[in-house]
C-alpha cells in the first residue's frame, strides 16, 4: 500500500479540522481508514488552540429548574356551527394560511332554498304594507261613517239615514259617530302595523339565514399554520364537532406550571433563563402572562414565557426554565469552567482533567446553567483548583502525559517555523 500526494493543506480553528487534498489518479488504497489515520497521526496537537484552565468557583443562588412545553403564540380550534356535508377544505396540515381566508365549506343548498322563501315572504309583506297604508289614508280622508253609497235607492235612504235617523239616534242616546270614527281609524292603523311587523319579520328571517350561511364557511382568524385536520371532504358533521386546529407559530412561548411559592419572584416583563430541548439551546425568555389563580390540587400557577423570534424547534417540544429561589438566603459556590471545555458523547457532558500524575483523564460531569457569555456551572464532577483542557483536540485521549503533549506541540511548532 502506498499514498502519493501532490499537495496537502491543513487548516485548524479551535477544535474543528478542515483539510483539502489532491491525490493522483493512480493512488491505490487497500484500507479506506488509512487516510484518516494518516491525518490524525501526522498532525496530533500542533494545530489545535487548546489550553489549560484552572477550575474556579462563583456564588450561585439556588436555581429551580421547571419543565415546560413550547406552545404557539395563538392556537384556535375550529368547530362546526351548522350540520351538513363537508364540500371543500383549502389546505393540509403544515401549510400556511392567510387571515380571513376560507378554510372549510359545508353544503348550504337547504339554507339557500329557505332564504329564497324568506325573500318571497318579504315581497308579499311589503305589498300588504303598501295596501294597508292606502286603506288607512282612505279612512282618514273619506270616513266610512260618511259614505252615502252604502245603501241603494239613488242615495236617498243613505241621506235620510245620515241627516235624520243618526241625529235622532244620537239625541236619544243611541250610537256615537265619533266613537265609530275612532274605531275605524284604529282598525286601519292596526292593519298597517301588522303589515309593517310582517316586513320586519321577513327581514330578520333573511338576516338569520345569512348568518347561518356564513357559518357554513370557516375562516382563518389570523395568519398561521394548520396543525391538525379532523375532517375530510364528504364527511357529515354536526354542530360542535372539531374540524381543524390552526396556530400562529411565528412566535413561540413556553407554558410551565410554577410552584406557588416561586411566583412572587416573577414579574410580567421580566426575563428568566430557559433551555430548549433542540440542541440544548439557552435563551432568555420574557414573562408574558401569570395566571391569577393556582391549581387547587397541584398548588402550581400557569405561567407563559415569550421566546425570542427565530428559536429552533416548534410547538410541543420540551423546554426548561430556571427560576431563582430568593427565599434561600445562603448562596452556594459552585465550580465554573469555560463552555469550550465540555465535550459531548451522546447526551452526556465530559471534560479532560489533568490529574496529580500530570496525565489526561476523561471525566463525566453534570453541567448546570450558563454563566455569562462562555462559562458553565458544574454541579458535580469537578472541584475548585483542578485543571481542565479547553478546546480539546479531537484525538485527545485518557492516559497521555500533559508534558508529552506540550513537547509534541513545541516540536511541531519549531518544524513549522523552520519551513
């Protein structure tokens, strides 16, 4: 086996390696792992910006970690308002929707037929009202009591009745012309009022049907994303059945159940540290809402925290918020190291520690919250005064003497300077 190369460029920044190489076309390799071994052996420690750091301590009050769930800024469940058959669904889960866009349409043929009937009833009521007005005006200007054409005989019987019989009757206490006149006008006014009420009834019936027709269409209340769809085209639904869930995921929140004794430490608009489950991302969360009443069984208060725009992940993922327990007067000093000293194998954090024999030792630790820009509190695994390796090289392993690493680095640096 042999390797022929023309040019090799090796670049290093912190603990990340980038290399570019050009190999001849006649290169023959029996084992693909040989190239990786070649690079690791040829450049063991010289290009890495590793360093040795002494573990220090810092006072840290008691921090309570509360688990929570990431929720959307807004979430709405659309329920069916009218019975019928689903005829149209605009989008599928995960698709974006615009405010006031139509999402679901239910069959409305029956309601359209009833609306046509109501419109016909309105026209009939308007005709009756017009007729009632004419009858009232006729009675007002041409009273029935003065009509001379109500009897036959060329008007003579009616005239005799009008000028003699009625006058003698009123003189003897029989009948009352004014009362009859008032009754006739009142009857016509009543008929006119009934006709107007019929018009109003028809108009309100049309408005009711228009509202029901509007309920056959479900509109988006805001810009968002469809998170769940519970019906399909052709399904028969009844009022109250859930059809779709939409959420505004542009902005996210954390909803957590905070013990009642810690709630006085939170103020609306204040900030707390939070950690998202995606990549163990640490962010600042703002207290957005504190519920006024605690749960009577768990004695916790629901609190919502606003997350910064553009954080990784989405609704439903796990998150943690860190709240200081100000009731604890004694602060505990904990070891702190640079965040660059931590390496992860799986989900567990490790550090390379230099023991008393000046050898490298890989040790598992329990990391706490971040302090400042580049410091991490270590809850267990380290003590003050121990030395750890920051920005450890990729090929660093336990059992190596720290002096051997320094010698190797010094030799490589000298060779580089000579070139």
